[in-house]
């Protein structure tokens, strides 16, 4: 369980930093600074939802580190990471369709690839690792 916690804490911390930078630029500048179209979910920019989901994953993992139930944190992390994967995956599909239907020759991304792809990868890693921890019974030392 300790390896799981280290991996999830590291991944969620990376997600917090990444989405925090995106939220900070959006908050202080007041507009979307990147070349891709700005994503919205429930009339709110999607990066706020991603930031909140990473906060929940990080908080659940920190609570587990403080001696709380590790299985409960893994369940919370699996559900939240699945929701994050759905959110960012939906936006990735929209972005792929937008780029395929657009006459624009291509976008030069500030972050090399769309920001939602990075968030999708982080949510996917956390989900898969949480599912593996939940589904495979732990081997107890005799």
C-alpha cells in the first residue's frame, strides 16, 4: 500500500501543479491563453473541475498516509480518477474532431501537446493503479 500511496501522491501533486498553473493563468489574466479552444463543462472552465478532482485525490491520499483506511482512499481515488478521465477524455474527443474538421493547418501547443492529454494520462494512471490495488488482494507476510 505504501508504493500505491507514493505513486498516487506524486501523480496527484503533479496534477495539482499542472492544473494550478492553468487555473492561475486563467484567474489572473482573465482569459484562456492557449492556442486550443477553451473547454467548458456546466458553463465553467473544465480546468477548474480538473483542479478540484486532483485536490480530492491528493486529500484522500494524504488522509490515508495519516493512518486512515487505505482501501477507502483507493476507492475514492478510483472513482474520482474515473470521473476525471471521462471529463478530459470527452474534451480530447472534441479537440480531435475540431482539429480534423478545421481548415487550420495545425496548432502550436504551448505545452507541446493539449493540456487535457496530460490530465487524461495522470487521471488514467491513478485510476488503473487504484483499480489494481483494489482488485488484487494484498499478500500478507507470514
